[in-house]
C-alpha cells in the first residue's frame, strides 16, 4: 500500500468516525438511540446521499483503490467482534426467585411464537425478493425467524440508563430475558450460517452443525473460566490493567478464530468469549472490561455502524412494501406474544404492554443479524435494508414510548413487581 492509498483509507475512516460520533451525539440529545445516529451518519456518506448527489466525491473517499473495500471490511468485522465481546461480558446474571416466572413466560413467548410466525412471512412477501440466489432455504428461514424474534440488549440497556430505569425490576427482567433469548437465537444463527456454508440441508449436515455449536458453547463456558484462572495462577502473566486488556482481547480473538475454524460464525464466537471473560470474578477485571468497552464503543463500534449505514442504498434497494409489511407483522408477533402471555400470567395490561414494547427493540443485534446474513449470502440487499430499517424503527419507538411513561410519572418498580 502506498502512502497516498494509506492516506485515503485513513480519510475514509476519519469521515466515518466523525459522522458516527456527531450524529450519535445529535440523536442522543434528541432523546433517540445513539446507535441510530451512528447508522444515519454512515448513511449520509453512502450511496443514499453523498453517492447520489456527489458520486465523484464518494468514490474519491471510499473507492480510491481496489483494496480499500476489503480494508474497510476488516474494520467492520473488528467492530462487530468487539461489540459482541462487550455484550457478552455485560450479560446480566442476577435474578431473584420472584423474577423467574416472568422471565420464563417472556422467554418462551418471545421465542416460540415470533419465530413460528416469522418462518411463514414468505406467505406475505415474495421469498425471491428476500432470499439470495443459491442460499440454503433452511438457513434463510432461520434468519427470517431470528429477525422477527431478536431483542437488542445494548440499545434497551442504553435506553434504561438514559431514563434511570436500570435499577428497576422491570429492567432486570427484560435484560435477563433478552440475554437468554439472544443466546438461543445466536446459536440458531450459527446453525444457519453453518448450513449455508455447506449448501445442504440434509439431516446429517444439520446434526453436525448443531452438535459442533453446542460442543463449542459447552467447552468454552464450562472449561474456559477455570482454564483462565489456572493460567493466571501458574503462568508469568503481568497483572497490571494495561497488560490484562491485551490478554482479554487475546481470549476474544482466539475463541473467535476457533469458532471460525469450526465453521461457527465469528459473531457467536465473540459473544461466547465475552461471556467467558465475564464469569471471571477478579475485581481488577472491572477496569479491564471498562477500558475495552471504552475503546470498542467509542471507536470500533461507531465505525462498524457507520459502515452499515454506508452500505445502505436507499434509492436502489429500499423496498417500501417489504419494509412496511415486515415491521408491522414482526412487531405485532413479538409485541402480542409477550403481552398476551404476561396478561395470562396475571400481569396488568399496561405492564404487559411495556414488556412487549421493550422486547420488540431490535437495535444492534437486528443489524448484526442483517450484516452476517448478507455476508454469508443468505439474504438479498433489499432484505438487508429491511432488517436494518426494522431495527431503527423499533428502537426509536421503544425509546419514545418509555420516555413518555417516565415523564408521566409511571412507576416501573411497581410495574415490574405487579
């Protein structure tokens, strides 16, 4: 790479980061999710605006030399890996016995009915407009089902923090349910990408993919923490925070690489790595996790979401009918399944509605799903845009809904307990 090419690559990264941070801050000040602003920042630099009105400027910044796309993709994947790593070690693990009933009801209702309904969305939308040519049909239907059921832990957490709801039982139950649910869904996505790599949906292939995924989870979570503790006691590892940041990232990329070699998608490997690091009790690791989170969430992750926006081509890939039908049907499936199940479990209607709205927040994981499915050539560009738009719209709606309730003095403590 020449100095000129390096300079153009850095200019592209600076442009993406600057727009992501600026619009993320703007959306935050407008009481909207930060992640939506980061995507919008990238979208404005992409073919939807800059590439549409100033195509030469867009090409000069982002298509300066043949390898620039691949190099930007490397930052995209690193940002995605670190996002899932941070999400993994932020998993909530504390629940009182009284919360388990709500979690159980929500977990079953938020997975089973949305996934079943999402599986048959092709009855309303032409499958050929959503599934990439040559994709494994079973992989596609799994992605469709996951896209209907997924909940965003990072976005709903940020909304809870902004509204001072994080200490309520409502927030704790939502986050625990979303954590358990998304572990199931990420496992399903690992199966989907594994199947699509083989292009075969026969029973033997499906069994191998599921067995490999479960083996990876079990081995990592069961043996990972004690192995790391043993290494900490017996190996000459430097114990200061800066050094431990490096070791934690080593665990992240090592498990991600192992997952890739086993044909399990790297996103799932990064999530499992985060869970493994999060189980370690050392007090010093709190600072390590915070440092990794700071670098990830304020540099690599904004670049990732900005590149997501950069890839969105609204003039050519936005399918209004597909977007409207998918958002309305998938949101209804998620919202009604959770709300009605909780109402039957004895929750007041408004409480059940609040849980349903919170669990329908797609946010980052919905976009991650779209990114991975597109990278593995399971879905079309148009359906990629649809999944991203669904993530944006549902995140905005949740933020606005909960903010209205807070301003009206609604007690989420009594709601969670009710």
